[in-house]
C-alpha cells in the first residue's frame, strides 16, 4: 500500500492545498469567554508545521445570543475574539498552513456539562432538542433572518481576517441540521414541511447570503451528516434520489465542497454499492467532497468518548477508495488531536511512530 497519492496538491477556486489531509473540526473549549488564546494559536500552528493540508477550526459560533452552549467555545464575532482568530491565521500562514473556520450555531441542545447557559433560551426550528423533547424556543422569521445575517457577517469577517475558506457546520443535529431533520423541524411556515426539499430552505438561503458576501471565488464547505448526536442511526436521505433532493439545492446555492461526516468512512451509504457518503455526494452533485470517520484508528470517536482506547490502523481501505476517485480530501480528527505530526509521519512512512487516541488527550492542547 502507498499513501503518496494523499500528498498531491489540490485546487478549488482560490484554495491551494499542498496535500489532501484535512484536520477535522474539533471543539476544544479552551477559549475563555469565547476568545481564542495564544495557546489556541500555538495548537493550530503546530498542525500547520506538521504538514496538514487544510486545517478546519473547531466549531466557532456566530453572533446570536444562544449560539453556544459552553463558555470556552470560541466566538467568531466581537473585537477580542476576532483579534484572537487573526493571531491564529497569521501564525498558521507563517508556517505555510491553510485554514478555514467552522462557523456554528448549536440550535436547541441540552446544557453542557459545565452548567453554563447562554443569556437567552436555545433557539431552533421548533424548539425541540430531540424528537418530542422540548429544550428551547421556535425561531421567528425575524430570528431566522438575523441568524442568516450572523453567518454572512462571520463569513465576511473570515475573509477579511485572511482565512482561506470557510466551513459551515450543517451536521450532527445542530441548528442547520435541526432544520433538515423532520423530528426537530415541525414548522409549517415555509421553512419546514414533509419533504427534505422544503426543509433545505433555511440552509440554502444561508449559503446564498454567505456566497453573496464572500464573492464567487472564495470556497465554501458545508459539513453534513446523516447521523445526529440525538440519534446515531438517523438518515435524512434513505435513497440516492433523496440525497440528490437534499444536496442539489445546496450545491446550487453555492456550496463548493461537501464535508460528509460519517463515524466510520468504510460504511456504504445505500444498499447495492460500496460507495460511502462522500462518494455518493460527489457522484450526485459533481462537487468536491471530504470523507472522514475513524481514518487510521481502530474505534470510532463516540466509543472513544465512552473511554475506549483507539489504536492506529492501516490506511489500505482509505487508499482503495481514494484511488478510485470517491472523494478529494480526507479529514482526520482524533489522530491529529493527539499528535500534531500525524500527517508528516504518514508522508515519511513512520507508521511505527503513530500514536492512538484516548480521551485523556482532551484535557490539554497538545
Ligand atoms: C473532541 C472532539 C470534538 C469535536 N467537535 C466537532 C466540531 O466542533 N464540529 C464538527 O463538525 N465535528 C466535531 N467533531 C467530530 C470530528 O470532526 C470528526 O468528524 C470525528 O471525530 C470523526 O473523525 P475521527 O474518527 O478521525 O476522530 C468532534 C470530534 C471530537 C473527537
């Protein structure tokens, strides 16, 4: 097995990557009062130095009173936080890295373990945190308009600060995904409805607004998932036709890159083909895609949160799919959280030096 193919450059609009390895977005909560510190900048700079092609930041929240559920999650608004992010991107660029912030609104969620609560109730399409479980308020049309503007402002600020692209967090059962998912979107006013096509409207309007402010050449990635933190087995699209109905309007609205979140990248998305989620998204939309989920590790990340230690494993199956052209980029989470040198070690064939992941790695910014 060879992995040198992962070290070929990639271009997408104004984005130029030296290789195909992406650092997956990972919430770390080390930004007191939402302001990224110099330790956060050092953490990302180490990944730039370690040959990561594209660094996607941890989820960083847009300017809405209840967009966050923890005081340590970074903001992507306000002078101090944006100053912190400017330091991050300057450090990353100085080391030859390329980076996109992941713009996020948590929607209606259960309060975090710290007990911290935002100043206003959590907001979402219908106020549900999970099927039949209230946990916040239903957004008015004015709330929706302001939220779309908050994402557009954050995207404009990302470009002004010098970031190379942006990613919008549309996955895992958070705000945008709560609009996609029928159990959490019971609206009847045009942002909801029985079909996925109707429930895509919020995301499509949001992406159009972002595209308008960043211009035609600035890459927009959208992270999506079938699974939800509220239900690991949920599927928004049960067939390729439904997946096309979900993704085509988003591609039309301006998405350049679909970041297709799976827990295990090798799992086929539909019966009758071994294509995974990223493979199908590329085939159905013609857009570039990123795959992710337990690349180079023995166990998935939710098992890891429950204390399972994951050990390094081979990349043969990843390379088989990559060589077939199923996806363009590969995102790696926990291996890069534990080891800033992961990409370089793969490049140099130093597989005996790879480290696994255990949740103790979350305690500090290594
Ligand atoms: C500590 C931690 C925090 C995460 N935070 C985010 C996040 O902010 N946004 C997001 O889209 N995914 C988040 N994820 C999911 C990862 O981006 C990734 O999809 C997942 O870890 C699977 O990749 P892996 O098996 O390589 O770790 C997080 C995962 C971990 C381990």
